[in-house]
């Protein structure tokens, strides 16, 4: 083969190879560009998707918070309505109770002393074997809200063993006395027979009762 022809073939092969490399390089570049665009597109779509999810979550949290706030408002309004509906009732009950309490008798300066009766004299004593009676003194406190007139009072005596003494007969544990009350401070005195009892050593309690309630009390000692 002539040298010129061989050189021509070699040059042609190199040219074809160069062209092929250029084409391959161009295609690879184009593929790389397209691949990068695809990546950018996927990244953008992913970012948009994340933003959409975040926005949805924010809206959900906002709606949830609004619902909670509305619930709290409704709860507070209901509570307020209930309180407003109850307060007048409670106020009326409190006013009525205060009025009833204001119209009750109260005994003050209550004192009790065991005494022995000698002829016409009354002598204080705390010796069990010498006690005949217990003398109870008290004052019905002034109260303009109470109607004047006779007020029935009862008296009880509780021994150191916390048992009521029979003050009349075998079973009657209360003695009664009518006292005229004119809305002013009213002093009163009562004598209760104790000579029929075997008195024991200790403190005895005396209760004054009106309308089933204790209005005053005091103690006396037996030795």
C-alpha cells in the first residue's frame, strides 16, 4: 500500500474518532444538563411539597387553637352564667339565715354555782354531800328583732361522765321556765334541785335551750 494512501486512511480514522468523541461528549453533556435539570425540578417540587405540608400543619394548629379558645370562652361564659344564677339564690339564703339568726335569743353572762339551803339562806358549796341545788344566773341579750313576751327556756345538766341528769321524775332531763322578755337585756335566775342525785366529783355542764338550740352554757365544779 502506498504511504500516502495509508496516511490518508489514518487521518480519516482519526477524524472519525474525533467526531465520535465530540458527539459522545455533547450527548454526555446534554444528558448531564438534563439530569441536573431533573434534580433541580425534583428538589423544587420537594421544597414546594414541604412548604405545602408546613402550611397545612400551621392551618391545622391554628384551627385547633381557635377551637380550644372557643371552648374556653364557652366554658367561662357557662361558668359565669351558672355563678350569676346561683349567687342571687345564695344571697337570698344567706340573707334569710342572717335574719333568722338575728331573731334568736342569746344568753350572756351565764354562771352556775352549787348551793346548800340553810333555813332561808343559800350558801355556795362544792362539796358533793352538802349540795342541794344549783343556781343558774344569766342575761337574755337585747335584741330589737324579737317579739316581746314570755319565752319558754329549758335547762339541762350534763355530769362528768357526759350523761344527762334526770331533773324531773326519772326520765325528764330538761326543766322549763317561762321568762318575760321585752327586747331589752333581761336578767334571770333558776334553781334546780340536785339533792336526789348521788353527785360524783368533776365538772358539770349547764345548757340553756330555746327553740331546740343551745343559747348559752357554763360549768360548775363538784368536789
